[in-house]
C-alpha cells in the first residue's frame, strides 16, 4: 500500500492524501489546525434542531407517522388538522385441511373407518393487506399493512379512529 499507483495520471491520484494535505484545504485533516468546522472533533455544545426539541410520535401506521400537529409520510408532511382517514380490508381467511390430517386419515383408514375423522381437522390462515389512506392539505398518501389474523382489521380501525379524533 505504500507504493504509488502505477495507473495514476496527472490529475487523479489513488489513496489517502499525503501528510499535511487535506481534502481540498491545505493542512485541513482530522484533528489538524485549520480544519473545516463540523469535521473532526465533536462540538462542545449540544446541537438543537432549528424547529425546536424533537416531537414524540403519537401513532404509526405502516409508513405513516402521526405527530401532535403533523402527519409525516414519505410523500412529505401534511397538517393533522382536517385530515381524512380511510381503511380498506383486502385480506381473506382461508380454511383448509392440513397435510398431516390427510396422512393420518389414509393411515388409519386402513385399520378402521375412524381414521376418516382426521379429515374434519381444519386450519385457518389469513393472507392479504389492509390499505390505509390519508388525505390532508392537498396531499394524499396510501400504505399497505399486512394482515396477520382475522382481528388485524379491527386493530387498524382502532388506530385510525384514534387518528381521526386527533384530526378534529
């Protein structure tokens, strides 16, 4: 690593700058006098954002975050006052006979007909999404939340009702 780059031409050099040369500033390296402010050593005082202290989120639905006066989405912030919330349940619950019940039914059907009772076993599985939409301040954002069970839509609707109460 101490050998010079054989492929370097006059304007591009490979590797770290030589000692005493900084990144575009003579003598401006890490911890050297004349370094660019904000680089190198930490500041001596805490930095507070220009907007004041950080605000605590009240609610989060997918990629939608509700703050005390703002709704933050990837599309940009929206005012919380007067926001319109909606949800659409796009999930379904499927019911089927599990594979082990079919195997047990075939095995025990040979010995006695009681093995057919294994075919009464059912397994429920919920698949799909819950779409949450918010409109406020001329902006619109929609997100999808995975449904993990039949009660998922009721849980999301409870959160949306809380967000609606904050939007009044």
